[in-house]
C-alpha cells in the first residue's frame, strides 16, 4: 500500500500550519476592522472607537458579539441553500489564497524541517489567480439568492467589475512571470531574497496595475461600487443579517490582507528583510524574523489600502469601466511588451 | 468688471495636460493632505471624562431659592405661572401656620409647586417676573428620564438645599461643579 506509506507527520504538520494561518488571519482581520475605524478617525482628526477596553481595543470583540447575537433572517422568497452558501463561499475563497503564500523560510523543530508554506505548488500564481476569481461566486450567489432586484443589480455590477479588472491583473502577472521565469511563489520570493532588487524595481508599472486591480478585486474604495451604501442601499448583501453579513464584511478584510500578502510576496520580497544578512543568525530565528517582516509589509499595505479609502471618493460606474478596459488593459499589454523587449535585448 | 474682493479665482478651463489626466500626482497630493491630518490636534472634547463649560448666561434647571436664614422665599403669588409662555408652572398656595416661621419667609407659601420640564422652554421669564427672588435658573440641564412623569419636577426637586445645613448640596444644585 503506497497510499499508507506516505509520511503521516507531514499531514499533521500541514494541518497545524493551516490552523495557525487561518486563525492568525482571522485575528488580524478582526483587528483590521478596528484599525480601519481608527485610521479613518485619525485621518479625520477624531479619536475613533475608544469606549470598549483600553484605547477601544475590545471593540472588534464587541462588534463580533453583536453580529452573532443578532437575529438570523432568511427572506421567505430567498433560495435558502444558496443564501447560506454565499457568505461561506466568499469567506472560503478569500481564505484559500493563504495556502500558497510563503510566510517564511523554514523552521527546524524536533529534527524535522517545516516549510512555512502550506503548499509549494509550481503553479502558485495561477492558483492565486483562480482563487481570486472564485470570490465573484460568493458575491454573485449571495445577490442572486436574496431574490431582491437591488441585491441582484449590485451583484451583477460587482461581478462585471471583478471580471473586468481580472484581465488587467492577469496581464500584469504575465509580465511578472516573464521577468521571474517561474510560477511558484516560493521561488519568486527566494529569488528576490537572493537577488539584488525586489521585483517592484523590475516591474514598477506592473505593480501599479496589480495594486489598482487588487483594490478593485477587494471592492475597496475608490472601487467599492458593489456595496455603494448611499446609492444602492447596501449592495449584494442587503438582505443579509447577523453573522452571514459579518462573513461578507469579514471576507472583504481577509481579501485585503491576502492581496497585501500576495503583493508583498510578488513585488516586495515577501519575508525578505532588506539590509539584513539572514545567515548571521540561527535559521529558526531567521525564519521568525522573516515571518515578522512579511507581517509588517502586510500591515503597511493594509494601511495604504485604508489611507486610499479615506482620501479618494468613489468612481462613477462608467469611469470604473473606462479605467478597467480602456486604460488598465492597454497599459498592462504595453507593460508586457516592454518587459518582453527588455528580456529579448538582454539575452 | 471690477471684482468686489480679491478672493475670487478665475476658473481654468484649459484642457488637462497628460500628467493631469494621469491623476496619479493629484491622488498622491490628496493622500499627503490626509496623511498630514494624522498629526493635527483633535478638536474632540472627550465627553464623559472631559466636560465643556456652560456659558455664564446659560439658562438651565430652575431652583427655588431660600433666604439667608434658610426659609423659602416663594409666596405662591403666581406671577411666574402667568409670565410663563409655555404654561409649564402650576402651584397651590397655603397659609403659614403658627410655628412654621423658620420654614417660610412670609405668611403665604407654595404648598405645591410643579414645573413640567417637557413644556418649559427655559426662557427665564419666570426668573424675571418673580418679585421675591424665589426662582432662578441654574447652570445644569434636566437629565434624561424614562417616563414623562419623571419630567414633572415638584417642590422637592426644585427647592434649593438649605444654605445653613447643607452647603455642598447647594453648590451642586447651582451647577457649580455639575
């Protein structure tokens, strides 16, 4: 039986890693909602939430408790099965990205070498791209199952927005793929750590395109049309209440953290701490420093997301589509062309 | 045409240049503005811990005054009720009995004195109308209540604490350290 002959310890090891990653992500997400409110407050010269606990630090717990305690309402005309599936799918799709992100190098524990990455698959970039496009299903199913025309309209807008920006995003990724020559995120990060420069130096335009598209994919302002509170009541999750609504809102923040992690890994060296020689410290400590570095990079990106949200107003829908199809896609194609030309001239 | 002030700026309607159409520079400028607000002083008064002072002319809750010997000034003449534009004041008069001279300043006093704080508009006309210096508006406001009845303040709520026996309560009623 070759099936049973596999190394069972690796399954346990990966399971523990998955649990840690998912729990940490959810905890960080919890505090990202708090951070968002604090950042918004500070940028607008006000103190922000400060009632629950010291500096309001217990606020996210209070918010979570409130959401759980609220009544679950499933509209009578809604398709019940899909209605419940929607938020779950949104959450799952946003958490799935974490599987291919290399959180650090490797830790030596109990005589084993533990990779700080759930799955080092050689199609990492493709996987990310596939999972990101899965996110549309959560939105679309939620909007459809609500049996509410406003929710449906909003879901349609969200879907068309996500699909439009995925094209430019994919083209930006292809340019990155051309310059790195690999689809594995682990190799991409390792190459950046070993090389002189991070990928953002080779792909500045690609990064900008990817960043804008990531913002659109996460439904963040200025691209938060799917949940335009003041125009379309609330958006695709209008009929949702209690923790199902919480899942949708939560998934957005998980998406934000995941795309920050992806951007940090692909363009900003991932766990690589600049101007620091990892070989001078013990490998385990180097790995922990790497994880910390990646987390700091994620936090900086999340702050950038929030900073942009509280600066720039929302796009009009035609402007959004114009930007996506007429600016981003040609620009990404141009970026691909330039990258190809440079690679050709070098060889 | 001559401009009235030098504040008006002519609108520039020339077509946007390439860099302006990119918007990136202006977005970064805008983000710098929001970033600079991180270091600005917050104008917030952190309410329950920190309170903003009332102005000295603030007209708040009424108090029924006493004289220096601690006797009630009010004689239930009804001038305040007449002056009241909101008809918030009702009272019933009673005659001072033998042995009550230390309680009431004059022969007639208010046995019942009620102000409906939901009707009251805090105009201060009662204060102006009173010939006996009996009613004053303090510097506190009516606290929230669960029922409408709770807003009808009777004499016990309104009467100022005795100057001689209870000085700290008096300061509280005046709203000095509300």
